[in-house]
């Protein structure tokens, strides 16, 4: 290849930044995104979330509720860098949107409320980003709010997230007004102006003496923190020499790329403070695709041969489908292109299924607006129309050069409810709509209850299912009636047992013969089901052993007599008997089912319920009423902490069964002045008195 062409391609890749905005609900993610679009020239006028006009919140439900429900993608440019931005939801019910966005992003901006600091959902999204090794910048937003505390927020990032948060600028405050910031890298004052570029000056006398002293201390602390990531800076600093801004920037960038530290900036996006500095930091410190390690995958679902692919447009094409959006004109599949070039009309392969897919149209998305493209290069995110057999997590590649990338895992649903069309004639239409929504959302499930023949939908919380019902009416023109929410209980074995599963039938001709002896025990910390064979001497022929495992697994998934998934089961096949003529896979599968059924009858059942991690922020005058209400909901309170001003923070865990309509109750108890957030925690045994009630309800539901 011509060296000049190659150099141009490398420079183009190095100029790209694929990043997302992530945070807990109400931290101001969408407002930050809106200001980024404004300053980069994508929009001419800013719109506000509370007015229902935010560019990135384009769904009707998002506009009405003032929250982000789906991750929205857009493209912009800043100082020669090409930015792909994804704004993600903050509500725990839509955690799948955050999960799949972080899977394909190279970097992220974590937004924190300057008053609240790290909230429960902050921890969730931070863990998700850590799991995918996504470098992060922190932005302390809402510095104009009463009770804003920049240093308190930084400390909560360090203590609650265990993160090395390093301020690279400190705010200049005048009471509750943000006047600007001191840039610790350049050691200059940035004074904000309404509607104009900020004034930058090296004259520190522009700010009060105490702020100058704070800045000097913060700069020394910053240099000491980042020295670990640059030998040159370390040497200069230890020798007492002058550390240059380029050395500082290089060290910050290296520490950020390694996820070893996280630069912290501050501002108020609503008041247009600090967003330009944030854009500069995104360009300076977040990675480009060129900075990433080569991709590693396998040659296919049944071929574990390692395949390595560089982030280069001259490599064979490879991309990951990370989101599907239902559309009347053809479903949109969002694809992150990791290598090669994807062109309109190309034929590619879904490596997971081995099926061919044709690229109908390529689109660059600007929220809900679309720009047609002829081709997309390595490092880009695009939407594809025409894929018929690909879902979230599938790898697309050239047939001659397959590579299967790691897919995504999503949490299990914790709540369900029955659903029915208001008009009987819409039953088929409802089924089609639910199928399309399930294809979009990996955390949404729908199925038919075999006993009641009701259609059941399941999701991550009340709000999740409310939005599903609303979208059915708005987008698919199928108004529905919903039942009461149901908790997604599970069951496990109460005590270890050994049982004999015996399936022996003789009905004339060839019979069925399968006998197995299996030991069962529960381990809540293990996978939902684990199986091992301890057969010695062939008492169960090895070709029938997988059928025994399959029979047990299927019974656990079906939920047995109570129709509640059976989890945490460890099964060991100890012995058995077979017949030369009458034994078959079918017989041993049935024997496995009989074994686990007998184990649940003999060993007893323990019902498990999902707990939610809850954080409530309430004025001190209401804390007694709030705690009393939480205690009545079986909450285990872990901590009651002092927040900013007169705010008290109550943290603990509560069964999800006790959280229905909690927002209404909390508003009533606190005159609408308290806020709360919650996220799934774990499954635990329900109290014995409630277990009998739940079992009775399940059996009664089956009778109906």
C-alpha cells in the first residue's frame, strides 16, 4: 500500500472517538448530550429534557416522562475529531441499553450529580463499564444546584466506586453560581460568558486567593497521581524540574487508556458551563479505535481456533450487531464496525448461525434522523436495513474470513404481568408486536401460560412493562389491558437427596427402559444448573448420559409443578441400568425428569425472591416516616448516612414484591421532596411464613 494512503488511514482512525454518556437517573446525561450537539454545530438551538424537546429523547414516552428509555446515537465533530456519541438511559429498568452500548463503545463520560454524588445506579453502570474495560472521564454536573459539593462528589467516586478519580480542573464558584474553572493542566482561569466562548487567562489574580491556593494544592496532587503513567514526567518531577503541559496530557491519557485513573471535570450543562472543556477532554484523553488492542475471537461457534483482527480498514470486514430497532420500513440493526469496510449491497455472514445476510441500506444515525451512506469504515457505528436473521450480540463478518466475537449477557427478568388486547380481533396483531419488541429488547420476555392460556410479559421492573404497554398502543396501535405485576420467584432444593429415576414401560413391541440414580444438592452461588457424570463401568451407556442431563435441565427450566424456574441445582449421575433393546435417549431423558421431580418432592422446596438495592434521599424531617415505611416493606437497612445539607440517605435491600407503587407512597410521605433509586441485587429465600402463601398462590393459579 502507498505509505501516504496508509498514513492517511491511520490518522483518520486516530481522529475518531466512539463514546457514551452514562450515569444514574436525573444526573443530566441527556442535557450534557444536548449541549455537546449544540457546541459541535449539529443543532442550532438547545432543547430541554423537562420541556420534552431534547434531541436524543425522541420517543413520545421519553418526551412525556422526561427520561431516556433507549440509547440514541449521533455523530458530530470537534476540533478535527470525529465523535460518535451514544446517550444511554439512567433508569435501572433499561439497563440492557447501557450494557449493549458499553460493549461497543471505546470510552465513556460518567456524569454525576454534584449534590447526590454516587447513587445506586451509578455503581451499576460503573461496574458494567469496568467489565468491558471502558476508559472513563468523570463530569460533575449540576454545580449550580443548592448543596453542590465538587470535592464531596470526587470523594464519593473514590470511596463508593473504588475509582482513582483525579480532578484536572476545579470549579470557580460565587455562591451557587458557576463562574468558570481553573484548568490544572494549563494552570489558567476559564471564565464563562453567556453565549460566547469562555475567556481563558493565565492571570490567576482573576479569582479569590483561597481558590488559587486550592488550585495549587490540586495541581500538585494531580501530578503526583499521574506520575505513575509517564516515566519522563516522573523523572522531571522528582528532579524538581518544570513539568510541561504536554507531559501532563500524555500521562493523563496513558492512565485513562489503562482504566487506571479517571480525569474529573465539572460544570453545569443546563447553564452551558464546562461542556467545551469536557469536549476537549474527550478528544485529548478518551481512546480512538487506533489505541485499542487487536480483537480476539474464535473461528466459529464450534471452532475454538483463536482469530486476531486489527482495527484497520484494510483487514477483512468484521462487526458486532448490538441493537435492533423495530421499523415499519425494515428493522434497523445497529452495527459497530471493528475492521474492514462495509458497503451497501454487500453479502456478509452471521457467524453465530452461519446464515447469509445482505446489506440493504447503510445509515448514519442522528437520533431519529437518518443519513444514507454508501460505505462504513472500521471504527464507525452505523445502522443497517436488510438484516433478517441477526439479533443483539451477533457477529457479522466476511464468509471467507469468519471471526466470532464475545456476545453479551443480560440479566434475568424480575417481574411479569398478564396482558391482553382490548379488542379481541387484535390478538394476532398483539403477538406480532410483542415479537418485534422482544427482538429489540433482550431483557423483555413474552410467553403463554399453559394452564391459563394468558399472554405473559416479563421485564426488569414496573416502569419497563409500563413502557412496553404504552409502545404497544402508540407505535403498534394495539391498546392493551394489563394484570397486576407478579414477582419472578424461583425455587431451589431445600436439602441434599439421592433419588432413583425409573422410566420402564412395556406396551407390546419395543418398550422404554431407563433407570438412573442421581444425587442433588443446591448451591445458590453456582450457575442455575450444573451436571456431572460419575458413572463407572458403563451402567448407563455414555451415549445416553447427555439425555439424562437434558431431561433434568428441561424440568428445571419449566419450573416443575409450581412453574417456577428451579435454580442453583448441582446434579451428579451416580448409577443406573439400561436394556440392550428397550433403552433409548427418550427413555433416559424421561428418567432424568423423574429423578429431579422426585428430588424436589423428597428434598423439599425453598422459594427464592429477588431483592432490590435501594437508596432513598429524604429531608431529615421525614426520615422517621421513610424508615418506618421501609421496615414495613421488609427492608434490611444497611446504612443511614448524612447527605448534603439536611438530606439523609437511607441505603439497604428490599424484596421487589414490596416495591410496587413505592414512588407514589414516597411522594405522599415526604410531600414529594424525597427521591429514590433501586437496582436488582440478588435472590434470597423468602421467610417460611410467606413461602407457604406463595406456593398456595402458585397452585391456585394453576388450577384456574
